[in-house]
C-alpha cells in the first residue's frame, strides 16, 4: 500500500514537472554558469533571469503564431483580390458583349423615343394669347385663343384676376393625360372645344 502511494505521488510530481517548464537557470551546469558569468548572481537575480528568458521564449512562440496567422491572412487576401479581379474582368467582358449585341437596337430605340418626345413636346405644350380681356376663371369659363382654338374650363375653381388684355397662357397635357391651362403659377383643367 505504501508502495502504491509512493508511485502515485511520484507520478503526480513527474506530471507536474512535465506541465511546468524548468527555469532556464536550472538547466545550466555550474561550469556553464561560470562561463556565462552567471555564477555570482543572487537567487533573486537568477529568478529575474528565469522570468526574462521565459517571457522571451513565450514571445518567440507568439511571434511564430502571429507570423503564421499573417501569412494565412495575406494568402487569403491575395486570393480574394484575384477572385475580385477575375469577376470584374468577366463582368466587363459580359457588358461589352451585351453592348455589341444590343447597341444598334438600343441606339435606334433611343433615337425613336427622343424624336417621339420632341414631337409630343411640340404637340402637347404650347403658349397662346387669349382673345379679348382676360379676368381669370370662375367655373366653366371659355378661353378663345388667337390661334383659333377654343378651350373651356372643366372644373368649378375660381381665380379672379385684374383685367389683362391679350394674356399669354400655356396649355399642356399633364402626366395623367388631362389638359391644363396655366397662367402665372395657377392652373386649371380644360377641354378643347374647337
């Protein structure tokens, strides 16, 4: 029994020794200490030396790990940059191919839309002068124009103004398709009668 207890204690001491690193100064022989000039150090100085060497050893391990991590990060960053460049080149190539295939059609459609818009702007927006005195509007008001057209107010809004001779108004089609008559900052919905 005593022998078993001794073996257990001995194995525990060996395990503890394996887990705890041996201080640097204890790894040196008396001759090595003498040659290195460490033989005259006090116990406190040797303990300080052991702490310093241990920190250096741990630092070396940390530096090695840090270097390995940086290398992995650099490799990953290089792969990401290469993949992004490859994707950018592929996207540019795809866009260029699409433009080659679509460009004549796109240009033709764009010109067609532009011409149509110009025609609509000319046709659906114009200025004209009202024949006779202009007093604004008061619901169902008629607007005879110098170009021969006659327009009539659709709603019942009122906007009485001082008398204006040959007032210049603007008539245009709104986005929702209704015709508007604008004088100054005010507008009303109108309908062409002639």
